[in-house]
C-alpha cells in the first residue's frame, strides 16, 4: 500500500479509467463544482480511446443511441471551450481493484450500502469518494465480472492498415463505404440495406467474412488509416488470424484514388 495515496483527501467523485467515457464524466462533475479525482493504471492514454479512428458518427445512430450521441456532441462542444482550464486532479498508474460496495449497473457507479462515502481499493492504496464512476472499458470483466457477464462483455480485436498513398489522397475527411452502411443502425434500418447486403455478398464476400467496416481517414501527415476488421472473443488470440491479412496486406500494395 502506498502511504501517500492513503493520505489523499476524499473527493466528491472518483473516476476509474481516463478514456473517452471516464474523462467526460469527470469534466461534467467538475463543471458542477464537485471535487474530482481520476485514476488510471497506465502512464498515458493507450486504451481504445487513443487507438481509434476518430469518427464521430452521430447521425448514423438511431433510437436511444442517437439521443445519447446528440447529447454527447453538445457536451463535447461545450467542454472543448473549457479544455485548457485546470479542474480535476489525475492520479496515474493506479489500478482500480474494486470497492466493498455494490455496483449498480443502471447508475454505473459504486454506492455504499449506507449511502455514505465509498472506499475504493487500488494498487496504490485506498481512496475515498462520495461517488465512484467506473469507466475501465472492456476490462470491466476483470474488476466487476458480476456486472459484465450478464451483458456478455467481450473483447473486440480490430485490424486497421496505415498506408501512404502513391499520389496525395484527394479526400480530406472521413469516408465511410457500403460496409459502414450495413453497420450503423440509422443506415442499416433503411429499405435499401437488404439490397446492398446482397450486392456485397456477391461482389466482396471477403469483407463480410471479416466483419469489415471499410472506412478511410486521412491523417495530417498525408497517410491514410484504412479499416477495419472485427473479431470478438472473451480473451483475444495474440496471433494474427486468417482473414485479418486481407486488411493488413493493403499496406504492401500501391494505393490509388480516383476522383469522380
Ligand atoms: C481500433 C479502434 C477504432 C475505433 N474507431 C472508432 C471510431 O472511429 N468512432 C467511435 O465512435 N468509436 C471507435 N472505436 C470505439 C471507441 O474507441 C471505444 O468505444 C471507446 O474509446 C471506449 O472508451 P472507454 O473510455 O470506455 O475505454 P478506454 O479508452 O479503453 O479507456 C479505459 C481506460 O481505463 C483504464 N483501465 C482499465 N482497467 C483499469 C483498472 N483496473 N484500473 C485503472 N484503470 C483501468 C485503461 O488504462 C484506459 O485508459 C474504436 C475502437 C478501436 C479499438
């Protein structure tokens, strides 16, 4: 146990996990005048939030997800103006191990049975907060298997390719293709989706076989991120799987773009 962490003052809110889910919770709590502490097991951001494509497909969602995405967009715009102001304190390299209290999935936080402060156990000692928000991503099943298992939380391996086009790419922003149209609910619910699936089954069955979402993102240095395939398991195979080579092989081929 690290003595310095046990001496830390209790906070109103403790957020476990500094990804794109944890940080907005911390920012929202901070903007309500609450004291906030964030803990993360890593020294810098290496989770899904830093590895991702950067696509914000708000209007591609439907139903409750569309409502959440629209509200989140407003929050991001609001917080982008505040991003440089000091607020929450960040205590890094502190793995969250759990609490003595029950975790309520609906409120996604830990509450003490008596309604009092919650003691959080970490690899560097214990911390106390009035409310604890656990945002550890897909590793939820490591710390709270009881919460993760009913929702069948799995790990998803995504293979992407980073390529340098032979000529500068004519695209300047994110490009989604037919496979994306089958993936995102707002598109997949359209009457044209069934015909599109039939077309892809005939023309590019290998993309459907690796559950590809063929998208392009141009990076500031001119390279293109092309992705991605999906493979889901509780524990991921560390070896490259047959089928994922399809996407990775793109790296060794010349890439050309035609404007239409
Ligand atoms: C390759 C890739 C591309 C993607 N592209 C897109 C996209 O274009 N658009 C989109 O909307 N979504 C995309 N996603 C999905 C999106 O990135 C994730 O849904 C999102 O980042 C999840 O955020 P998170 O905060 O829940 O998890 P994470 O970003 O993984 O953050 C979890 C944090 O918790 C920490 N942590 C874990 N366990 C513990 C512990 N026990 N104690 C302390 N800290 C812990 C981790 O270190 C990490 O910092 C993509 C994902 C990947 C992998």
